[in-house]
C-alpha cells in the first residue's frame, strides 16, 4: 500500500501523459492534483504527512504551476533535478546534524550495523540523488520529451530499485545479529 501511495503521483502523471496524446501540460496538472490527494490522504488517514511528500508537493506545485501558467515544460523537467539535489543535500547535511545520519534514523530501529556502514549507506544515497539529478538534466537537454518522460518514470524508478537491491545485499553482509535469546539456558 505504501508503495502505491508513494508512487501515486508519478503513475497518474504517466497515465495522463499517455492518455492525453503526450500532453505534458495535462500530465503536469494531473500530477499536481494527485500529489494534493496524496498529501490529503496521508493527513486524513495518519494525521501526518511525510516530509518527502510535503517537499515534493510544494516543489511540484511551484514548478508544475509555472509549467502550466507559462506553458513551458522546462519547469517540470527541472523539478526532477531540483528535488533530487535537495534530497541529496538533506542526506549530506544529516551527516553533520545530530548523532545519526538520515539513513540511520530511518532504519536503526530495525537494523543494527556499525557507524561506518551507516555512513556508506547514507553517502550512497547522497551520490545517487546528485547523480540522478544530473542524469535528468542530461536527458531533458539532449533527448525529446517522450524519452524524458520514459526516463523519469522507468529510468529513475529502475535506478532507485537497483540502489535499494544493492544496499540490501550490502546490508546482509554487515547486519549485526541482535542479542540472541539463550535457548540453551531455559
């Protein structure tokens, strides 16, 4: 369910783009509406909105609104890079604020690994976010709009899945076993 909620706006964007005959302005409007629904759903269901969804919503409303108002798809294309660079900066900044970086804050309640492992995991997200921001920039400047939309939907999602799978394999090698229950003593 969380996966569907997280990716609801991009699914709606892509569907609207394809069903409208590749109209980026209709797709952008649909993505804005879907994001507002996503935030509203989270608020009414859980009485909270994830920061990632809120940041993305604000940036989508700003960049998407400019795209529609000025009838210029460049703004929505830039939004992808700006969001990724912003997340990269937040993950990087988390190395210097507090005792735990962002990945450790999110995952340390379920996984136990050493500090250097948390650092590597967090920095891999930093590098990932900055790299995909630049990749998006490259794609929208050098390819047509259809290629950019497909990259935005399939390429970025695929790259994210690959990073998550890679981190899962990496974590599997480094997870510290929880304190084991001594069954032999009972």
